[in-house]
C-alpha cells in the first residue's frame, strides 16, 4: 500500500507517495525525478548508484526509500552551487575522469564521501575506498588523477604538461598496493 | 521485489511482537534484498530494526565487549573498544565488501545470514564469542560456534531475533588474527581463517590455549579441533605450525565451485592457518 512521506534530497524536501518495497534508487529517479543517480548491477557491487545518506556512502539499489525518511540524502545533483560545478566535478572534466559517464555520478559521490571524512587521503586510500566503483571504460587512472587533483588543490590549473602528466600516471601505477588479499 | 508491508519499530519489544512467521527482520539489507529479488524468501512483512537505538551499540560489558546486532561493519572496524584487543574481528570487519556495503551491513546480519563464508563468523568463533537471542519470553546465549547449522540456517528459533554478540574479556598473553583470500577485491572469501592463541604464563613460547576457525570450506564456518589440539601445550616453532596447518587442511571440507576448486581451497587453508597462528602468536607476545 502506498504511503506518503517526505524525502530530504540535497536539502530540499520532496513529497512522495511510494510503496514500501520502493528502493531509494527508484524513488530518486522515478518519484523525485533526479536521474543523475544511475542503476548498474542492482546488487550493490558496481557503485553506480552510490549516494550519501546521513553522511554515509551507500548503494541506493540496496536501500529502501522508506528507511530514508527523516534522513539527509545527497546525490550528484546537489554538488553544484549557484551554477558552479563542485571541485570534484571540475576535476573530472579537466582531467578526463570519465568516458561514457554512467559510473561518474557514483564515482564522484564516493570521492566526496571520502574527502568529507578525510580531506587528505593517499592514492592507496582513494583506491581502496573506491574499489567498489566500477568503470567499464577502464578509466581508473584518470579517475584517480581527478580525485588526487582535488586533494592536492590542483583543480583549475588546467591540463598540465604532458610529460608531467605521464610521470604522474606512472607514479599512480606504482603505488598499486591492493590489500584485499592481505587482510591482516 | 514483490510487495511487502514495512514496519520500523522503535523498541526491541515492539520488534519481537512484529516477528510473526510471515515477517522477516531487516538489518542492513545487503543480503535480504537480493534474496527478495530472487524470491528466496516469502515474507510479506519487513521489520526494519535500524530504528532501535539499543541494537546498534558497541559497549564494554563484563570485562569484554557487547556488540549490538545492528552495529554497522564500518563502526565495528573503527571501534576502539575492539581494535587492539580483538584484532581478528577488527580486521575482518574492515574487509567485508566495499565501504558502501560496510555502511549498511551489520554484524547481526552477517551472522544470521549464515553464509559459510561470513567474514566475521570465524573471528568470533576463535574469540569464544556468544550470540544473544531474544524472543517474547526472554533471552538466551548461543556460542557462535554452535550458531550455524548449514548454509543460510542458524540455531535461532522461529520468532527469535539475534540481538547482540558478546565477546569475552581477552585473557592476558592472548592474541588473535584473521586471514582470507579472495578472487577480486569485492568478492566473498574463497577461504578465511581466524586464530586465537593464549600463551602459558611461565613459558611465553608455549601455547596454553588455541582456537582456530575456518570459513568457506564447509557447509558452515567450522572449528578445527585437530589443529587446536596440535597447538595446545606445544612450544611454537615452524614444525608445530606446519603440522597445525596440515591438520586444519584435513579438517576442512571444501567444495569445488565457481570461485575455486576444493584442492586449491584446502591448500589455502594450510597457508592461511599457518599465517594466522604466527600473527596471533606475535600479538599474544605483544610483538605486533
């Protein structure tokens, strides 16, 4: 049976009338009308639907909308202010952090959640944090470069000298120390 | 997902009253919603437990720690009551799924889902923890190593809710460790292993007590009695640890599946058991 409730998305209250089995992902896209949040795997693995609820990064495909009543939901649409893109968005544009774009809202929300907690992560911390945000265009190094540009305050410096960029990408490769098999 | 009624009780009593045979408790939902999508559960009512504050607490109790069943994996991994003392548990909570999953998934959900590969099950078995189960008539404790009956099946009775996990005080000269191997960063464990070691008061090279638990190599997470017996009373050296690894491998009952073959899993049990014992041993000596 449908129920009326209020969802607070990006600081705005939205009245919605939804079934209890409505997922946050569906409610955002189809009831609130914010289609920036994308559906990928639908089983909490790919990260495309990542949004922030009460400060925590979650998969909207595994979250009930009804469970988000009274909570603060942040989506990609809430990042730009007064027509100006958020630094992470500008970085993704300037450093080529996306190709087809479907994973991008999730990537940026994941990065935002990390930087909200820890404004100075290492590249390894960024990799580990974002390891469940898949990109099928294989753009990971540019995604990493984009996030690190924000961390290092280098957004808006424009595209750097190609040799500098190549050296930087090499250094990102070399810090590749995934810890998934070394749990302890 | 098929339609269901949604209830979000504010107290445990209210929740227990709602848990009829047609109802299913919702913790993080990272397993439940997938089961509902696949029609593996027929519940017509979902009882969301996340709005019951007392179920989410992590607090010191009886010299040990009491972890509410709804405590998030991320909170568990970050808890200063657990880190440093119960290292195996901290390490397991930090590697479950992704940050998106750890921000939804709960300790109680990980146990009640009863996956043979549940990453927090083996550390709790090694640490000698008990699950607290409540129903309308009262509460009881079930040792975590008796909680699992088979894949997806627990010793919880109809209408009973897993409310907390009680981890006993860590004895002096004791330490624990967790090891696992996975196929990709986000996959469930091919094998996991937790070890607990308590050293003799007079001889810091001799093991007074050991508990070793293995995951994803049987229908439930399991203790390996032969490896534990091999360690108990022994002075720890390469030969003893090697033998304990062999014992664990022979106690394992792995299957071939899409993630790995049984032979590979058995070999990994041997390797991870050895590593976990050495790590737990060094922690017990205060060296790591």
